[in-house]
C-alpha cells in the first residue's frame, strides 16, 4: 500500500520537480502526463509525483491528516520523515 501526499510544485525541470510539503522541499521524478506549472498542487509518493490535483483537494487531504490524533512518541522515524 502506498500513501500519496499533497505538495506544491516549486520548480519543474524536465522529468524532475521540486516540491514543498510542510516547509520541506524535495526533488521527485514526474510519473504523470499532466502538464505541471509552478504553484500546482500534486500527489506524490516516495520519489514520484503521481498526479496533479486542485488546491481544494490538497486542502481536504491536509485537513484529514491534521484531524488524526497521533502520539509522536510511538511513530516510527521513517513515518515521521514522510509526514
């Protein structure tokens, strides 16, 4: 099972994009055929940008994540890195 997370596109360079999620910047491979522009919202997983989404969809997903109560002491470090 893969978890796709919303992020915002900061740069597009060929088949790579720089994205921002929660003030964390990453370079990911573009694995979709959507035309991307700076400022677009996308879903990504691991190193791959999967799909362009609307800002409303991104906000809805972020709201869902923020509604969960999580005890940070029990979260595995690799999960914390993603979130």
